[in-house]
C-alpha cells in the first residue's frame, strides 16, 4: 500500500529529529511537487505557467550603481555562472525540451545578472555538489532554495530573496478554518513527510495540544505525491503540510487545493532563502543591490507572481541576514 501510517513514528520524530538542524533546506526536489512533463503550458484556476524553453522573462534594465559593485573578477568575462538543482516546480525544473532550465530561481538569476550588466548562464548541478563548487569558485552563485544558516555563513555569503515557508493545504471545498497555531491542527488528519522539519513542528504542536486536553493530530504518511493527492481529494486526509513553494504552484496549476496557512520554515525562528556566493568575494553585495532594485521597481513581484509564489516575497534583500543556529 502507498500509505504508511504510524502514530509511533510521529512520536519518535520529536526525539529523533531536531527542528533547527532540519529547517535548513536540503535538496528541494525531495519533497516538492514536479511539473508536467509534456505540453508547453500548465493552467487552471486562471493561472497559466509557461513550461516551454522560450520563457519571455520579465524585462529588467541595468542599474549602474549596482553594476559598479560587481567584483573585478566577475567583470572580467562579463558573465554570471549560476547553478541550480532542477526537478522542483516552480523553483527550478526542465522545460518541455528536457534540457532548458526554467523556474523562479532561474528567473531571479537572470534578473539579478542582467541588472548587474552581466550575461547569465544557469547550469544544473546535484544538490550535494554545489557547496564545493561555489566555495572553490567553480560556480559564482547558487540559487536552489538554499536557506541561510549560521553554519553556512562561515563558508558563504548570502543576499536574501525569498521567505522560507511551509504551507498547510486543503482541498478547495474544505470548510476547515485557517491554520495559524497549534490549536488549529487539533484532531486533524494531516499528511506530512517523515523525518522532515515540518513533521517535527507538527509533533511539537501535537504534544502541546495533548497537554491541554485537545484532540491529537492523526499523522499520515505517503510514499508518493499521487497517493497523498488522492487521499486529500477523497477525504481520507484533511490537510497536507510541507514546503509551500511546490504546494502553491500545484494549487494554482490544478485548482484542486487551497492554502490554509503558512509558517516560516525555521519556526519558531525566521529563515530566508538567499542568493549564495563564495565567502568574501563581494558578489553577494552586488546581488543584494540588484535584488533591492528589482524589489523597488516591481520586477521582483512580477517574477514571483508568474510562478504563484507571491506569498513568499520579502520587502528588502538583506546581506548575510541572521541564519538558523548551528545544531
């Protein structure tokens, strides 16, 4: 059977999984929904997503002040080489030609690079390979749902560009109220990934509720997205709880689910996703300036909106913002 449902596993998660260790994003492809593999667009609920190689990206102009901040080493060839992992809609995935990288991370890479007057090249790389590649200077930056952590700040510089959110989603006709705090999940049947930070958050909320005499959460685990989708739509589960980006994209694409509430991925702390560069080379300073230009002129909002990610927008890009603490 596709479903693996154990209350014991949920209880053990609190001891086995430390929230702050897991809250730093890992390979986003492990938990987010994937895009359709055929057809040039995906649409529903009034939202159309361009999945073709020709992206017609949001047009930006060079910001001379930001461009002046680009380190000489990057100006030398006039190119910005960015890596991303691909395979995770709507962040980074392959277009219908199965070779062109597209997605919000790719759009932001192009917008930042072009604002800085650089030609942009985006390359696919395995999640495990980007740290050494960026640290060694092989790649100039990574945009792949990388969360700022204090441990990572020892090796990399960051310019934040998106909030790291988790989302609760229900089927569109659900009458469940908004999910904002622990009491709101009491007695609910919730699909969550085993061993994830969202599971650890849910376990903590469940323990808090039970201590107050509220009904326990019924944890549900599925080994693939299709099975969990069927469970939600058939009424066998009330909610899903996981990375917001993929869930928001899916909700906009098929119109079968709706957001019931979001929570920062570093709960109870705040965590952000950032443009990640080699430590000390100055590129993150230029990227921050470019991002703030994009935010001010509205291009940033357009980029997120075209992928259904407006809820994850930030008001200002920060250079090396507070990161999630070390274990």
